């Protein structure tokens, strides 16, 4: 009987410990008094996506051909898959389908981390973990500007884009941590983006490893004063928080990048007819978990 009691106590302690870990009492590498936000967190240990927390069924957006069947849970991970699948939408031809998972609950300030393994295909696909404001009817006045849109890219990996500092395309190990916003100028919305405003919006970090090989922890803290990025618990970038104060949704995606697409000005992104290929598909991004916190007694949501 004594051994049975010891086993029950051991199992109870083990479950309590795993629950504590699942609740993430502290973000990795960032001290503070944190409150765990269950509505924005998920261990992805069940067989189905939790529709109370997430939506994966969103309308296709040009070459971002979101398909709900490309987002699913398997073996304790969230899987977001990209497929070669030629199709036509509103008379326009596209060649790939992607996946998106977006939180139902909005948020603004806090700490957001996800443990992610990149997809196998490079170049051409970009796994992303980001926050963005989908409500175009909400605006926010700050620092003398009217903000119409807020987007914080916690991580965009495997972009392989041409960069000025390299005078060529980035390698698979370059990690991008950027910002995007739209400001109201003379009655019109104008983009503020990394290429045009690098001092405000652009960050990158060259990893000593390949993000396709294993899971790594990607995170950001958004506060009223600063936006700070972390990878595997270490700070890799920070920017003053000038404009990123709108309510945003936690989002995970796989998107197409060159050479599968080309940038097309006002048309956004179009398939690159010279580089359409089925090679390397399907390709999957894997997410072990997403965990989010807010600092107790510091920032309130605007």
C-alpha cells in the first residue's frame, strides 16, 4: 500500500508539474510578474484545432490561398501545409494553397512565444508567426499620427529575399523580425514598411543553425514603450513602439515567396510564371505550442 500511495503522489506531482509547464508560469528568458493568457495559448496536443480559440477557415487572399484542410494537429504539433494545387479564383490562375491559423481573441501588449520548426522547401515558402490588426474601421492616435494598421512579425523565416547588406539573396538561416503599419496622411493611408523605413521597422538575425532542422523558440514582447524580439530565450532585436498599439490577433501562416511569386506593386504578389513548380511540395511548418502572457499591473489593453 505504501508503494501505491507513493506512485499516486508521484503521478499527481508529475501531472501538476506538466500543467505548470503548460501554463508557462514565466516566459523563457524574460523575468517579470506574468499572467498566463489561456485564450491565446495552445499546446496543440488534441486531435482537432480548438475552434473556441482559433479560426483556420479564412477567405483566400490572392496568392495566399488559405485552405482550412491545410491546417491540422498531429502528434502533439500544429501542422500548416503548403500544397502544389493549380486553381482559379475570380478568373485569375494560382498554383499553390497555403494555411492560416488566427486567434479569435484580440490582444495588444504582452509576451508571445511559439516553438516552431521551419518547412522543408527553400526558397519559395515562408513560415510566419505574427500579430496583426484585421479591423480596418479601428484607428489609434499616437505620437502625432493616426494609425490605421498594426503588424508585428514575431518571425518570418526562410524568406531568402534580396538584401542590401548582403548585396544578394539571404540564406535560409536569416531570421526576419519586422514591423508594418499604415498611417493616415492627408486623408490617405500610407504604408510604413521595412524597406522604406528600416530604422523604424526592419530587423534581422543570422542564426547559427538551419530553421528547417529542428524546433526553436521565437518570441516578442510588445509594451507601450518597446517591441523586443527573442529567439531561444535571448534578445535579438528591439525597436521603440511608435505605432503598434492597435488590437491585434495572434497568427501563424505559411506564405509563398520568390521565386514562386513576384512582387507586383499595387497588385501585391503574383505567381511567377517562369518559376512555377511542383518540386518540394507538399511542405509543412510545425508548431509545438503557442504561449502568451501579460505583465501584471503594467500595461492595460488600449
